[in-house]
């Protein structure tokens, strides 16, 4: 059975963030809600939705995909937000 394709919007700020990364990224389920990580930390799964942002791929957890409408800076882990403020 193939997963239902979803449409995701990405804020300009997050598009810039994704393009600047050295690895592909994954939106994963955490106790804080959906967060975006390097695939080195959260490897992609066969059931993930995949979108391209420039040369990067963003894998979106099948659990989160039905609920996500926008990929924005709320999905950044706190450590990434603290680095941005410096």
C-alpha cells in the first residue's frame, strides 16, 4: 500500500535553513511535537514522505505527515534556536 501524498508549505526562513545544512533532514515525532533533525540523528524510514528543497531532501514522518501544514522554525530543536540567537 502506498502512502497518501501530502502537500507541505515551507517558510522562507526554513527553506534557507534546510538549503544551508550539510545533510538531508527529517521531521520526526518527539515528546515536544514534530522537530526537524539531521538524518544522522533521525534516519529516514521507508514510510516517510519525501520533499526536495534545493539539493536537500526532507523526510517527514508518516505519523506527522497528516497533521503538518507548514514546516516552520517551531520545528527547530531548542539547541538550533539558541545558536541562531547568537
